[in-house]
């Protein structure tokens, strides 16, 4: 059985390289590509992929939020995160959002193929990079017994928070999530209240201290 796959990454050269790696594989077919999350959402209906290979950093949002939205729109599809990010907090957030695997772009072609096939077959995959840092429940070892800094937020608030940390404006967030600017403002006020911050700057500093973004 052939796995239908779409690639979501804003670097054209990387997508071309990965597509070239996958081309000889008879059991994998690249049925679509996207450089933004919104383009990926549109492909879900037309391409009906079995697997979405997704970067964490996209021009119109965070791959964690995109993972949630992809699974909401197409519950049958599986998501493999393929990124340069090696902070284990990103792993726990991606897995909590519904991703089935987390691989690193610096891994060799055979390892990336292994990750793709594992996730496509219904297995979980985690890069060996995180072998000693991630527990069986998908949380960073150093976090065991401590709370997720974003735990107080609802799913939608997390999505809005992700996009705020990516630097999107209220209009940009509204467009990305297909909600009104007023709704975005309401979510942002609740996020600030729940996390105990009073400005975007404080939110960014909090996220940097928690390792959610680079400081």
C-alpha cells in the first residue's frame, strides 16, 4: 500500500531535497507541497494525505498549532514533525497536539525514511536525539513533576499564543485561525490573565525563560 504524503515547509530547497530522497521509494508518494499552514489545510481536501510531514516554523504560524488544526480537519491523517528545533519542550507540545512523530532535519536520509514509514504504519517515532531526554509519556525528563507552563490555556488559547509568539498581528492571527479580530483580542486578554503577564513583551520573555522560544 502506498502512503500519500504532503510536505509542509517554507524552504523550497529542503522540500526539493526531501522529495528527491522519497522519489525512488515505491511505497511513498508525495501528493502535495505547501510552504504555509493555510496552503496545507487546502491540500487536506484535495490530496487526502495519509501523512503530513510538517516543519515547526512556518510563515503564518507555529507547527504545533498547525498540527492541531490538521488533525481537527482530517483526523485520519498522521503528522510527523520534521524540524531543526531540538528543544525537548517542542517535542512534548507537538506530541500533546497530536503529532505521531518528531524527527530532526540533521538526521540521515535513511533515518528520516524510517521515521516516515513508522508514523505512516501507525507507530510513534521519536528522534534518537531525545532518547535520554523524553520519558515514555512524551514529556521532557526534566519536567517530570512540574507543570507545563501553558497548561492553564485552552486549545484555542494555545493556538493564539503560538501565533503571538511567532510575531503575528491580531489581523494575521484572525486570518490564520478564521476567527474575528474581536475574538483574537478576547483570547489574548485571557492568555495574559491566566499566565500572569500584562503585555506581549512579558509573554515573550516568559516563553523564552520556559524554553518555548529562543531567547
